[in-house]
C-alpha cells in the first residue's frame, strides 16, 4: 500500500470531484431521494425482499471491497433504533453490491474512479441475501450526493487519542458506535425525566441564562458584558431564584431542563457547562421530595434499561430497594474517621484535610472544609443509592433550617456510585431570614471565597410578597448519564465538552 499525505489525498479527491462536475453531475445536490431508512429495511427485510420495485437508499460509504467485476460497499445512514444498550451492533448499515454486468461498464468504471470511503451515495436496487446470509442490496443505479474531501480515520487506530476524540466528536460518533449509543441513551433519559414531570402536572418554564446577579448556588460564575445596556451579566450558575419567583407568581409546580455554567475546574465529574433539571413544588417539604426523586429514578431505570439495577465500575447498583438515609456528620464520622464531627473545631478539620490532601484556603469556614472532606473521602465510598441529609446550614444558604436545630439544613443529596446526582431541600421562604443569610454570605465573599452566594436583594423583595412553603431539587443530568452508562468521565456524556483551544 502506498502511503499518501493528507494534502495528497485531498488533492486526489478534489480531482474526483471535478470529474463528477465534468460529467455533468452535481457533487452536492440539494435533494436526495430515498424510499426507506436502512433501519426500516433491515427490520422488515423479508417483507421488502418480496417487492419487485427497487428500493431507494441513501447513506455514507463506510467500506469498499473490490472483487474483479464486483464491488461491495457498506452504507450507513445514521438511523439507529434506540435499544437501551450502549453497545452498537451496527444494525443501521447495509451492504451494497455493485456488479458490472448489472449497471454497465461505464457506470461501474466511473464508480471505481469517483467513489471513496466517506462519500454519501444514493443507491437503487432490490434486496437479497448473500451466501453468508448478509442482508444486501443489488445496485441497479447509483449517484454521489456529497463528495468527501478528507479521509475518515481508521476504525480502531485513527481516532484513539481521548482529547482528539473530544475535539473531533463528529468523527468519534461516526467511527465509535458505542459513543453514539450513549448519547441516544442520554436523549431517552432526558425524555423520561420530562415525561415524568409533565405527567405529574409540572409546568415547564424557560428562565434567563444571562443573570444580573450570580445567584442560586455556591459557585464562581462566568462574566460577560452587554454592550447595549453597558453592564456586566453572568451566565447562570443555576435557574433556582427565577423558578422560585414563579412560585410567588402563582405556579404550584415548575421545572426547567437547561444548561448552567460554573467557572470552575474541569475534572472527571465537572464540566464548566452542564445540563440540569430543576424542579420546585409548593406546599411540599424535602422529605416528600426524597420519595418523589426515588420514584423518578426507579421509573427512569425501568423504562430506559428494562431492569431495576445498573452496573457502574464493576459494581451492581440496585434501584429496586428502598434508598438508605445517612446524615452528613454520620458520613464524616464513618468514612473520614472524625470522632465527633458535629462538635469538632476548625483546626481538627484542617488537620484531617491536610492529612488526605484536601485543598483548603484561609477563607474557608469549618463547614466548607467539612464539605470538601466529604467530597474527597466519603462520597466515593457511597455506592448504593443513598440520601445524605442534615447538612450544615452555612453551606446551604437557600434552604430552611431543621426544626429544633438551626445549625442544620432541611436538605438532601442523592448519591450513588460515589456520584452526587441530586441536591434538594425545603426552600427558605422567610424573607427576613434570607436577608440575614445573604449578609452572612457577603461576609464570606469579603474574606476571599468567590464561590459564596452573591446576595440577590431583588429576590428578597420578591419573597416579601409571600412565597408558599415549597421544596425543590436539581438533577445533574450529565452525571446521571455517567452512572447509568458506566462512563468514567463526564466529558464522555457531553457532545462537545469544554476544551482548551488547540492553538
């Protein structure tokens, strides 16, 4: 085999493109005619085989094999049927059989000259089974409907670098069937979440992505400038405060599925832009929402995967059983081996953090250090679905405190496979207390913690009109897809993850 550089291949293919033009063919026609998708043909092969009228099929050439007066080529049209499995059996490609005796010498020879792997073609012909039992179409007519100029990478060796796969996701999807299958599963998961909430009479809202204040979560925002208004805006870190305005405005149940943005580090479970589902229901509390979320997750698993457990990192995770409940400080005690975390002082948490390489800053409160210790030491050890409850109120500035203990929040997180999937709580609806909480967060920001919640005094004003008792929660969809598809890196669940520019 003669090695050719990319420039030589491009030049050769452009010559072929010009040959098509010289022959009066449009290499990029607007219209392509097909009678059936390839998936439809394969799923009804016996029925279509009996038809005398030839079928018209379109798709991309994935392989070419020449045998004397015959050419075999596989056509792929992207019509994969969702199967709930991340394994792709290539059920959406069909073999085309081009024979000189059928199409004529001129047509056959021109195909040999003009066609390449990667080209999109329109073929016409009748179906048949080869001696090996492969479903095929006997081509009686063909034409190129989009000429590819660059060659596709080799299936196994040409696109193996992870960073390159993320940068060239279009090729990754084409060459790695498992990748496409994962994103189809993600689409199905989103559909099931939406269907479940709509069935429960939730109103689907659209709230702003450009926020005048970076509120609704503890995170550092992205900043942008609005030229016409000559003011800075923030890409939303959460839709929470706008959705809760809708509760004040008279909606009882609201949700939104959309992207949020946090200007923080990139690691295996964090991407700066991510997909969330947030929902709020008036006249409910966190205990009700725990039961609601358990029902939602069990429904997703059963409908998408047709079973009540999944496998993640060689662990079987069972969603059929009642989710267990664990308090925040019991988790610290059990997994971080701090004897009395409720009464421990900041110095004790600092010592434990340094012992295990947990990053701390001078501005970090005892509660924030405890939370970082939990994330590093405790959360990875929680495998079966578990509700973590009763977090410190200082790291839960928008949640109600527990009745009888003002230092703890009426809050929960759902954890499974060592991943945080849900964060929810009984919503603080006392405007005077919310104002005091915001002042406390303001002091923390002054000490250098840019992740502290920025006060939203307009939101406090909204609350003063009266906000009903309510509970709310956010679901990290990308992370949920990680768990349910046994994926180790969140960037594998985002079609186009955030990357450092190549140049």
